[in-house]
């Protein structure tokens, strides 16, 4: 019995000379045209851009929220199955007899580094605190937010957003890239991962579309990450210097203002571009080592001066709770509540006032007391018992609103970021088995994230539970929560030193993230070639700066309170088509692994796997 050999002749047509020498002109121009168009739109018509992006984002969430939730659950289960099956788990990502490129210690050290970054600097405190106040169990009314009873569910969803689900997204992309690169000598580019399904079509227009979707997802995912990081950088600078010109002082708590955000963005991206083109980029390795050392200093500061016993107790109980609820988190998806379904669920006394009741009853970010206080006229005169039943009737709507606004945002963010992280994971994993790759890249970084979330976030929650913080941490903006927590823990010169260290750490994380993001984009556009000319690094560095800057400005128009809103909307929209690409990656990889297994059983050439 013969098996058709795999298609491995990926040929990304690259310019032989001129400005785009070594690059695919089609991919570069198509990607630039879309991004420049987005920049001009947000620059010339910021209010229109913010409004349209927000409306389109919400419409897509209404239609595709279930798709986002279910497919991420599928990614996790798919990887668990691949690791568990003997035939697929033992397959080596490399040629027969090829050893690993890095020792286990070095590999896990890089996994540890991959688990840290700007996202954890911002959300290690903000995520547990935010979910302590609002999560699906709180939304259902079963527990009250910001109480001891809400702690378990808060960490259940914290671990979901930064745990095995999140890393499964990265590992799907990384595993697909690594498998084809190291078993078939194919380029480290997105189109390679779909060749078992589409074959030579990946050399044409379809391949260009797939790579462009990877570039756009990377740009928008990195943009959101840098946007959050720059916001925290400005919060840190304010904590050190007290310069109010950087801040918006009109709210209940100071928050980074547009001027401060743009100034911080220019500084960070300027350093990133200089690093990328001047040869200093070779020092990114040393910056990464510095990041690791400073991160450990910050972590041990919380261990010594924070609520470490509370954190460790929380870690153990939260991990068990997360695992017990893994399947319900993975596949418990909500769609928008139909108005007729809401009316049908109302008690008879409340049915005539359905229109007045529906808005408050389905508001994911409100409360029962807020629902009652917002009613007017005859609806407000209904008994508490009837109002409680009306509020319960709106629970499916509240659950959808919460899931679409929180969990789905994270899934889209991680999906958009997956070409960036997946390429890194693939690069360092030559010679590993499929099982090693999944276990090492999925579990090790997730456990590191759990530690950060419980040690930093647990300290912040404990300070609020015991009354020591008196609401100061909860009331701070997300990007300021780390600095406010430090202010509650420490004082004097040590507080100043740790705050300055955090600002330096945020800055180095941002510089390395932006530098690496520019490299990933250019790697995809050059057909997997990592030797990219400086002029392309400069151009994409400027485009990335312009995308972030204009969308931050657009986010503050139309009375927008959060400059990140337009960026987040664009990212969720841009991540959707790449989500479909990732689903096809799984099907493609399953086909390749199955055919390779059959080929082995037939005694055919092991070093030349089948399609």
C-alpha cells in the first residue's frame, strides 16, 4: 500500500532586489495597506473609528461569542489527547536520532520567562481583584462580590484566563509550526501549518491571506499588550515623580491621560526601534535575563512582605477548583438573551414592565441593589420578591455580557498573540517529542502564572479583606493596582526602590516585547527568514507605534473613559479570522500525525513523513 508523500515545497515568492528584497511584496503591501488605512481612519475620524469599532466588536461578540469559547476549549482538549495518545505523544519534532537543542534546565528556564511579561505586571493584581468583585458566580447572585465567599470563584476564573486554556492557544500555534519546521524542513511561517489540508494552494493567494492574517493578529495582539504596559509605565512614573501632566485627574482615581500615554509610547517604541536596528538588539537576551532577575526580586518582595501563607493556601484550593470546573469553563458558552425569552421567564406581575426591567436585569456589571434603584414609576413599586424574580430572569443575559466582555476578550487577546508566542516556543523546541512540548509549554508557564496571580493578587485581596487597604486597591485603575498594593505593603526608601525597579522592569518587558513582535511580523513576511533588514524593522516599528497611538486617541473620543477601548475592539475583530485559521491548524496537524503513524507502520521512510 502506498501513501502519497507530503507536500513540503513551500515557496514564498520574495523580491530579489529593491526595497522589499527578501520579503514577499504581496504580504508586506497587503498588511501595510490594512494597517495604514486603520491608522488614517483613527487619525482623521477618531470618533467615527471608535464608534464603528465598538459597534462591530459587539455585533461580532453577539454572533461569535459561543464560537470563541468552544474553540478554545477544543484547543485544550485536542492537546491533552495528543499528549495522552502513545502514537502521537512519542513523535519527535526533528529528524530521527536528532537530540534537543537546549538542556531541560535551559528549556524550562525559557518557559519560565515566557510565562512572565507585561500582561502579568498589569494583571497579577488587577485580574484577581477584578474577578473578586465580578465573576459568573457573583453575576448569578449566588455570592456577593468582594467578600470571602467570592474568593474561590474569583481564582477559578483567574486561573482559567491565565492557565491551561491560555497556554493551549499558544501551544496549538507553536506545535504546528515546530512540527512542520523540524520534521519536514519547512519554513517557520503560518502557511506551512496548513499544507496537509491545502497542499500547493499555500504557495498562492490563499497562502498570502493566511500569512497576512497572522501578521495582522500579531500587530493587534502586541498593540494591546504594549497599550496596557505603557499605561502601567505612566502609572509608575506618576508614583515616582508625582507629575500630574501625565495623568487624567478628573475621575475618582488618577489614570494615565492621553498626553502621558502618547509620550510613554513614543519613548518605549523609540527604544525598541533603536534596540532592533543598532545592534543593541543582540542584547535582548541579556535584557530577558535582567527581566527574570528583577521579576524574581519583585516576587520575593511579595513573599517576604505580603500575604504568603494566604497566597499558598489559595493556590492549592484554587488549582483543585479550577481542575474540577475545567470542562464547564471550557464549553459553558452563552449567547445573547432573546427579549422574548426574558419576558417568558418573568413572573406575571412583572411582565407588563418587561421593557423597563430588561436593561437592568441583563446588565452584567450591575447588582440587584443597583437594578432596584434604577427603576422608576410603576416598575419601581413592584415587591422585592417580584423584582428578585425579574432579576433572576435576566441571568442568561448577564452571563453572556460578562463572558463576552471578560473571558472572550482574553481568548481573542491570546489568539492574536499566539503567532508571537507560538513562534518563540517553536524556535526553542527542536528535538522535543510532541508530549514533551505540550506538557512543558502548556503546564510549566501556566503554573508560573498561577504563582504570580496568587502571591501578588492574593496579597492585594488579603489587604482588602482585612481592612488594611480600606478600598484603596480596588478603587485604583487596573494599571495602578500593583503600585497601590506596594504602597500598602512597604514604605520609605525601600518602597521607592521597588517602585523604580518595577518601572524599569515594565520598560524592559515592553522593549523586548515590541522588538520581538517586529521580528515575528518580518519573519512571516520573509517566508520564515529571521535575518531581516533594518529598514523593515524601522518601518514596522513606526507602523506599530502609529496603530497604538491613534487607537489610544480614538478610544478617548465620544466621551470614552478608557483609551484602550478602541485598541481592544480592533484586536477582537482582527483575532476572529485567525481563530478559524487555528482551528484548521488542529485539523491539519491531526491529519499529518495520523498519516505519519500509518507511514511508520508500513515501514516507509521515517525521516520523510507523509502528509
